[in-house]
C-alpha cells in the first residue's frame, strides 16, 4: 500500500479520545482549541524548508532563532536568547470615527510582551491569539482602538512527495483585514526584517565560532519582472571567504502590490522609522550612508466598507552556498530549478495557492481524524526537525542533523534515525533512501555500521568525524531493520538488492562483537553511550534478534539459504540467552554482567525494542506473547506509578528510581507504541499524555522538543532544542493500525464517506479487500492519571 494511503486509512480508523479530565489549563493555552493567548513563550513554529534552515514565529508575534544562514548550531538571537526587535509586522489605519474619538489614525505593532526588547515609542497590540499547526501559524491581533479586524496566516511549503516544492526558501504571510464599518478604511502594513547577511557561526567538537560582519550590508528597492511583486532586496558588498561564505547571499522582502521601502539601523531605537510609519503610514527613503542592519517595506490598501482585503507578503532567503570544511560547496536542492532569487520568488508566488493547499494535506491527516486534540498537537508540533535540522544538497544528498542545540553538526545519527525517519520515510521515501545509502557508503571495511554519516560543517558522506565511528552493535542491528523497512514500505527491490552485500557484512561484524559467546554482541549503544556492556544488555539483545528476523526475510528474497539458516541459529541463541540470563518471570532485566555473575535487575522501558521493530516491519514477535504482556504490565505498574510526571526510563523492582531520565521519543515507540499494538490502549496513551503535559504545558517547547525530560521536573529543558526524533509521534498511526487487529477493538462501524481513490486498507497483517468505507472503533476508556496496572 502507498504510505500516504496507509496513514490516511489509519487516521480514519480512530475514535474520539479526550484529554484527561483532571488536566489543568495551562496559562495562555486553550486546551480545547490549541490557541495560545498572549503567550510569551520562547518557542514558536519554525518556518523554513528542507535543507534551508528556519526562523521561529513566536506565540507573541515576535520572531527569533534564525538559522537560515547555515548556522544551525548558532541560531541568531539564541545565545543569549531574545526575540528580534527589528523583525516585525505593524499596522497603521485611518480612524473612521475620528470625529468622535479625536484621533485621525491608529498604529499598532503586531506583537505582545517582551517590552525590554521593544523599540522606542511603540504601542503594541493588546491581544495576540496564536495557533501553531506546523508549518502554519494562524494569528489574530485584537485591540479596541483598531477599526479593522486583523488576522494572519504564515506558512512555508512542505508538500508530500515533492522535494522541489518542499525545499523552497520562502515564507508566506497572508493578512486578512476585515472592515465592519459603514465606510472604507485606509490601512498600511509594515514588514521589517533584520539584515542578517554576514552573520553566522558553527559548532564542531572543540571549535565554536560566531561572526557578525554587517559592514557591507545594503538595501535597494526591488521588483520581480512579470509579477506584481515589489519590495526590498537586502544584500552585502563584502567578499566572504571560507566558512563565512555560508552567510553570504540575498534576502528579498516582497508584497503583491506597490510598496515603499527603506533600510534602517536595528542597533538604534528606531525613532525615525516608528515616527515615519505612525504619522503617514508610509516609508520614506533612508540615508544611503547610514548603517543598514534592517530593511522594511510598507504596503497601503483600502478596505471596502463591510468587506475584506487580503495583503500578501513573502520573505525569500537566497543563501546558495553550503560550504563544508573539506572545501566542498554542496549548494541547495532549489539550485536545480532556479538560477536567481527572482525566478524562485516568481514561481513560489504564482504557485502559492497550490503550495498552501498541498502543504495542508499533512495537517489534515491529523485534524480530520478523531485523534484527541492534545495528541494531534503533539504529533504535528514534533515535525519541526524537517525544517530546523535537514540537509538537502544540489546533488540530492539528504540527511538530518541530530540536534542543532548541542550535537555540534552530527549528521544522520543512525540509532536515533530508527524512530526519527518515519516522516521522511512516509512522505519523502526517495530522500529516506538516499540517507540510508549514505550510511551504506560510510560502512567500514570490517562491516561495522557507523553512528554518523558526516558533519554538517565538516563533511557529508564520511563518518570520520568526532563520535562518528563508535563500534556500537545496535547501529548495525537497526541498519538491517531500516533497510528491510524501506523495502517493505516502498517495494524498492533495486535498493534492497544494492544493500544486501553490505547487510551480510554487517551481520558478520555483529558476530565478531559477541566477545563472550552468549550470542549477544557487546558494546555501547544509544543508551548510556559511555558504557561498554561486558555481557548481555537487553536492548542490544532485543534489537539484534529483530535484525536477525529482518535478515532472514531479506535472505529469502535474495535466495540466500546459507545466510537465512545462519541467522535462524543466531536468533535462537539470542532468545536462549535472553530467557536464561535476563528473564525474571515478570520482565527482562536490563543486563547480565558475566564477570560478576550478576543481573542488573532494573525495569527498562526499551527492553522490548526489538518487538516494536518487528511490528513496524510486519514480522513475527521476538519475545513470546506472555513475555511481552507481562513485561509491559510490569513497566506500567512500577515505572508509571513511580514517576510523578513523565515515565522514568529505569526503576528498581521495588519502585525506587534508578535514574532521572525520560528519553521520550523512545518511550513513544519502544514502550508505548508496542503497548498500543498489544492492546494496552489507555495505559499507552497515558505514557504519551505525560510527555505532552511536559512538552506543551510545563516546558512550553512544542516546536522544539528535546531528547530528554526529567521525570521529576527538577531540570526542565530549555527552549532552543530540535531533536531529530521529535517526529516519532507519526509512528502512532501505525500503532493504532496494529491495535485494530488486537484487544482494543470492540466493534467496527462502516461509513460511506469514502476518501477518493481509497478502496482497500492494510492493517498489520490483515488486508480488507473491497473496502467500502473507513473503519472506526472506540477505546475502552479515556486516558487518565490513574494507571490501570
């Protein structure tokens, strides 16, 4: 089945769930609608494109964290954090009731709060209502003094199965002005942008640098031929070299009609700009010799009585050079189709209605389902790494930065990719294939699979970077699984055939990593990276068993009986060790240390990771049904009750915490995702609800999810992160699909609301032929704070 059809069908099968009844309303957040009111959050929806960086539109209407200059790890206005005072929208209106109110006009800056950063003499709008559904921002700006209603839709393109349209470095801002007065109202909208050409930085191990070289920055009026677009071009006359080439290029501020424009000094108080716009609703040319660290355009319109007027703005960042320290200029994917920013802007503006409509498909998968509002918000918000973390070069090389906030340029990160690639694998399978091919290219002569496939600042497609080659056995195991899953989700047999020799070498290397002969490879893993386990670690054992099942499946396809038989013997050996050394009767203990003949008895949330892997690839179980269900019930009983907020990863059997850590995206998949597939619907949703509570309601980082949460809330994550596996929420469509065939299903209801072209449905191993409508089912109960087990 086509991946999009698979997701759509799964979404259609969901029954309405509710937020826990005793959930407290977060300040500023309306839980029922997802609207944030006057929220002075430090995290907002990132607008950007595949491989082109992003900037954040905050719930207050401010802008922050610009990484559009190839400065992924050094976003502008992040260290120390503050919003950009020179990037904003403002509105000036004639007052139709001036005779009564003794005021001929009114001017408001369309942002709220952070007064210490505000320009001198500015009056902010009284209220901002913000709804972020990535990659869309819908905001309304309210103030009793404004004679017009003002609303904004801001967005950037992310079109499934269309890398060209999803890699356009363009953000759109569509204002709707509504006039309920009996006479027309003249209004002017101002769009100002900080001139960040020449600003950049990078972080690699042992070398962190920032620069701001704006002395050559200039602006000039601009227009795009054969379009209504006019505005301002921001550029630099300075000649950059080396890594600083990454901060060279052009910005274009555009609107779909006549504009006035000027540059101004963002380091000053903005008095001239503010006074000019507030008095006349226009901009007069600035001093060409004055410092130019910001640019602004102004568009004036007349809104008819009782009518509406739309005003479109676009921001294009043309930053064509992606230079790495090996001297290579990788460029960007959009350079395949466009030779200039004017050509790109003309295409994007002409196609904007189609781009917006096709981008909205992503959100509709979630919002048109009957998922609970909170879970839908968590899934969509977690898509932020696709703009904040991705690399997509002119040659079509695609990969993902692990986390721009602290991972110093790490690319690919294969262990995290296991749960992080679901979005790309579903909506951009060709790009997902290319990233796997990069890891195949990086495979070592020994057969070892590497941790990274490069560094965003140093080299792409070469693992010889800091922490790139680690000898972790779980990397080879999950690589085997990822190759089979790519094949089974796409049917790309050529890819499977190409990868098979490398798979066999990886399997042979895993045998050499088993130093004590128990069938389980030793070494570090994605968990506790610094610990080289000397015995059987349950996560390694479980994922290795899953890899062997995948290898048996591939060997059958490749008519390789010898490899299939060898993998069967290894699989049986792994299960024997797991049961003899780790099984306690209630769960699989974390690890066995042979040098001390000791079992470390902690209850670990990823003990059944291999079972989740096989479910997602449509393969049989690793552990038995009894072992799986007993282990899950132990996890819910001990880890769930012992954690006041998010689940801790490890607990002792007596309920005492073994650590203060929750790697939330692994819990969504290896723990809660598997539990959902096994029929523990309410408890599985409780696991995810607790992370939603931490991310949205406590830490306020829904569009910047971090790897780790502290279950005791002693150290709340700081805004600014963008961990690659935040997209793992999209796996929940597969988890719900699996539960359709399990204990969660109470009844099916047929509907004639058949999606166009959808006439069959695959759920787990079940094919429903001649499908005549979407299936829905009710869960046994709503998730609540009280665990069942």
